[in-house]
């Protein structure tokens, strides 16, 4: 059976359309383009339904048949429940002199009958949509810093409440039952902020929480569950960095697991945390962090570094839906360089460049990506490109100068619809070719251009990629007995060095007296030991810093 072809929804000032994905990249014949300006587009979680805000219409993607149409001209956002039973719509909250309380602006609709199930007041657009469990057995809303839980889409009765002091953020776990929820309570009056994990519906008692993590320096947080709902990554950030080191405040990353374990993820480079992304296998996550040029590191569930990608112009990380490819990219105020990596071999596949990119997303097939330049982030050079991950541009659309592109969105598919394929390293053929980033040459003043080049100092020390797994550099894993013997040899070597220093000092009474008085005897031995360790690291292939090289030369 042939694999399905994902669609790409495109919304702009000239209307809304559906584009068939690669290899055809043609406008879908099942969907007639709506030339009116739409406010919002959304696919259902399985990709079978497509809705857009222009009076709120819902169609079947495969046939284009109209499922339901709602007369809601003011609707600015809509979302589907996981099983496509409920459609949630939101419009701006307004009140008039005749109706000072205003109308309920969050409405839940039955997609089979078209009837309104329930209407709520939701003044803020942030977090407007209720969160459903994957089987729709539980629905959660944050109402006045309190979590309200509904069961089986019965919104007339609140099944449970989570009473905590000023719950400002929550995240419902994905996957099967039992559902779990992560809640964040900001600190006040010198008390720390904290994140707690609960399993529904066990909310009572002091020991009901699955895990608890408290921390300071948090004005807001972003919580990210892994796919198996076994752990949450919490990015805590402050608006102002009191040390003055960063204009963008200060960030810390915390790991909280449902088994009660928690830890602070230790990042070896200072600076902001740009992006955090879970691998779909739920056992690893990638963090992009540090002052530019930023570092990117993959950590395991023990918060141990697995692979360090070195430094580079990047601020985002994107795993493919199958988890076999990782893209590190530098968008926004960076030049759009993308690094495509094979996750299993940690080998770079390609290094294309997409300048002025404001949006990036993976196609569900795990082979194609889309990059776009959208308004209002950038009002010039709007358009989008469909790529193969090997760096080849398969399709390119440039929006006319008098038009604007607002959004592009891939059609999602259920997990397993596209099995993982072997990673290719050879670029796919295309008429548009590839856009590999060419290495930029350093500027040379006119007086030096006709002279031979000399070693120039760099503004930043570049760090190459490095595999952090034990035994990755070629050495074999040693047994306990071998480790024990190695420690004995190291101790014997250290004793020999100590003996040589002692003999040297005894031959010179003045030096011996000085060493005994000032404690230099042990100091010299420690220095020699540190130099030997540096030599071993250099022999293993580790790049040495300048001060480390000087230290080794001093022992010669």
C-alpha cells in the first residue's frame, strides 16, 4: 500500500488553500481555494479534518466534503479535540452598555450535530483552549488560578478541582491513561516557585504529588512533556538578569520525572537557553544554549551529556517525527543556517541555508521540511520552500510583493503512519538544486591583500562536535577488574613521581628545607599529575586550550 501524501495548508492575504506535498507539490483538487482572508487554520490531530476561520468551516481533507459550517464571523481561533468529537472556537471578549457582563466567548461545539455543548468566559487568548487527554476522558481548564477537570466531555459538571495557591501554568500529559498533569505555582514573599506532577484524580493529601521541584529565579516557565509522559522539562526564566550578563533575562532548565526524580540540567556554557526539544523516543532531549556562538547538547534521562555538537550560529532544535534526524538551525536575527544530523550515528548529513526564515516544521513523513517567511514578522520577501533533508529545494513559492503570507501548516498523521527510513547522505535530485552555505572568508584590509596570509586571531574559539558517551573515542569499556588494575597502576605511577621529587629535594638541602616549610612538596606533585592528565586527554583526541598547551610545555 502506497504511503499517503501529506497536505500543506497555506494562509495569506489572498486566501486559504491546501497544497499536496512532495513529490507533486500541486494545489489540492479536493479543496477549492477560499479567496477570502482567513484568521486561523487548524488540522485535527489525526489530520482527517481541516478547519479555518472565515465563518468557521470544517471539511474532510481527503474528499473536500463539508462536515460542518458555523456562522461565527468573529471567530479568531479554533481547535479540534483529539477524537474529533468537539470543536473549540474563541473570539475576542467584548462587553457593551446593554450587556456589561459580556457574552461567553469560548464555545464548544458537537461536530456531529453542530450544537453548542457549552460556552465559557475566556478573556485572555493565552491558554484559551481546554486541554484534552488523548482519549477525551479528561478535559482541563485553568479558571482563576484553579484547575477544573471535566470527564467524558460533560462540561456541565466539574468532576474534580485542583486547589493550589495561584496556579499560573499547567500541562496535561500526552499518551494513554492514567493522565498526569504538571502545575506551576510562582513564588511569593521569599518563598520559591515550584512545579508538581499529579496523577489524575489523586489530588488530595500532602503525599499525593508524584514529584515536586522547587526553585528560585522564575518569573515564568515553559513545561514540556515527553511523548511517553514519564518526565517534564521545565524552562524557568526571569525577565531581568540581575548580574547584567544578558539582556534577555536568565534561564535555568529543570528535569522532573514521574518517579519522583528531579534535577537541574547542568549546562557547561553560560547564557540564555534558546530551545529545548524532546526526542520522540522520550529517552533523550536536545538543548540549545549559551552566548553566541551557541552550544547544542543532547542529554539522556539521567541529565548526562550524550553528544555535544560544539558551537555555531543556532537558536533552535527540531527532531523529525520518527526521531532519527535532528535539525539545528539559526533563525530570527541569524542567517538561517541549518545543520542536519543523523541521530544514531551523530554524523552531519547536510548544511543548507534558508535566509529570513520565520517558521520551520517537519513533514510527518520524516523526509521533508518546510521553511517560510511570514508576515507580520517580515513583511518583505514572503514565501515558502519545501526541502528534502539532504539540502535540496523541491518546491519554492514566492508571494507577490503586494500580497502577504501569514501561515503554513503541515497536515498531521497518526503515529506509525510513516515508518522510519534509512538516512540518506546523497542529495536528492531537483531542478532547484541545493543551498549549501558557503564558508565566508575573513575580511582583509587592502594593504594586506597582496601579502601572504598569516594566522589570525578569532573573536570566538570554535568548539568542534564531541561524542560524550564513555568509550566513544575508540577506547573499549573496561571490566571492574581492569578498572581496579588501572587504579593500582596510576597509584604506583604517582608514588614513583613522589619518590623522584623526594630524591631531588634530598640532594639539595636548601630546597628540601624550603619544600617542607612551605608545603611545596605536595604542590609540585599535584602539578605534575595534572600535566600527565592533560597529555592523556590530548592523546585521546581532545582539543586543548591555549593555557593547557602552555602548561604542558612548562613540564618539558
